[in-house]
C-alpha cells in the first residue's frame, strides 16, 4: 500500500498546489491513501470547514491539524462531526473533535491515523504525546496494523525520540510544523518509516510561508508587525511510504518535492 503524506498547506498558494498536483501525484506513485496536514490552509493560520470539505472532495482521505487548530473558530462545530478531520489527541478531555481515526481504502484495507502535538517550545499545555500515542496504538491495533502518525512539534529531538519510542508499533511517523523538509527520511530498526519534517506546501520565496519583508522587520524591530502569506515559488512537499499490508511495516519511504506553476486562485473565496 502506498500512502502519500503531504506537509502543512499554507494559504491560497498551498491550496492551489494541493488541488493542482494531487491527481498526478496519485498516478505517479500509485497512491492508495492521502494524508494532509491542513492546519495553515486558511490565510496561514487555521482551517475552515469549507476548505476541509473541499480537500476531501478532491481526494484527501484524512486531514490532520496542529497548534493552529483553534484559530478559525467556525471550525469547532465541524470538528465534532467530521470523522476524518483530526486534531492533536493529547489536548485535554472535553475539547472539540477527535485525535485519531480509522478509514478504509477503496480496496477495503483499514488505515489508522493519529495526530499529536509536541510539548517542547509549543504554546499549549498538553499531555505527554509519548504515553498518549501508546494508548491509541493499542486501540487501533484491534482493527489494523497500518498506522500513520503526524507528530506536530517544534523540537527535532522530540520528534526523533518519539520515532524511536514507537518504532515497530506504527507503520510511519512524520513530523510537521516547522515547514522545512528534512533530508533524514529512513526506515527505523523495527520497520517504522520516519522523517523529522515533511516540509510545507506553499510559497518557498518566503520565511516559512510568510512574506519576507514583514518577518525581517519583526526580527529587526521586535515590533508586532502583521504577517501575510507570500505568493511565489510554490511547491508541494511530503513523502510516499510503501507499507506491507499484512505486517504494517514499511518497505520504502520516498521524499516528494513538486513545483506548482499554475495560477494561485482563491479556491474557497476566502482570504489568505
């Protein structure tokens, strides 16, 4: 089974790249299942329910989120009903939505997907992602051995550590949040595919998706200057993992970097 995992969608450029490139990517890699981190899709901060529904309509199977999950308040009711839109599982009990899901592929194979939030240098006080992941994996394994984890975290060490911690118990663990694709894709000793960060899908002539000048001025002056999503050098980044359907182990992991040269249109009639 080939699973395509796509890094943080950033604003209109990221949305355009996803829609424009996804059909060819699915053909090129014979993709059976698509997981997308969509937490920056709405103007670079959060996700709207309309965008989520649109991503599902163009062929995304599961959408994951991160620390910007609450930035678009109107998403909260949709989180309650959307079975395959998941937010970090280690938020406190009682918050809207769910932290993991299981979805069947077209061929009837079940895939479990888990979303977690790191604790190092992050803005929310969440429970331990390591312990939370162990508990969730035990539940998912009652139905399937194919499990993919999105570890949305700032610290490289935290991502590397949780990869080794869960090695052999999940099919793949990828990092998101830092928007720069790392070159450390590998299969760990017990069969889990790993990469520290998928990268982002959005404008690379930028500072991690935002306009360069405003970010530079923020660093120079320490003033609260408003950010805005950049527009140029649009790319989609991610990985494809080839997973053994019986064992849940990964046979191969391939980094994906695709440029998008089509028009950056406002697909959802929203800013960003």
